[in-house]
């Protein structure tokens, strides 16, 4: 699996998880100044409440691929 495919799959999984909690994520954008070996860490925010999600392809051994309040709690808007 290539990096682009992996990033696409992770973003869709994050979007699906956030949507199941009532969030409406905006566009994913690269995080400035935050990279991993693959340089593709990105995030998106809920257009309704501002909750966020971050995706990190190939994270460090103690890291996570998908994280943030938009995939952890329901939308409060």
C-alpha cells in the first residue's frame, strides 16, 4: 500500500468515525511544522463545533494513526 493510498484510507476512516458522532468535517490540510518520517500528518475540523481529527500514516511505534476529539466524542453543536 502506497503512502497516498494509506492517507486516503485513513482520512476516510476518520471522516466516517467523526460523522458517526454527528460531526461534519471540513477539508483535511497538512499540519505545518509537524511531520513524521512520511511527512503527511494532516488534520480537519468539524464545521459545526470545531472538534478536530488528525491522521498520521505510519506513526511511531507508540503513536496512533487517527486521533482527536471529533473521533472521540459527539458533536455538541
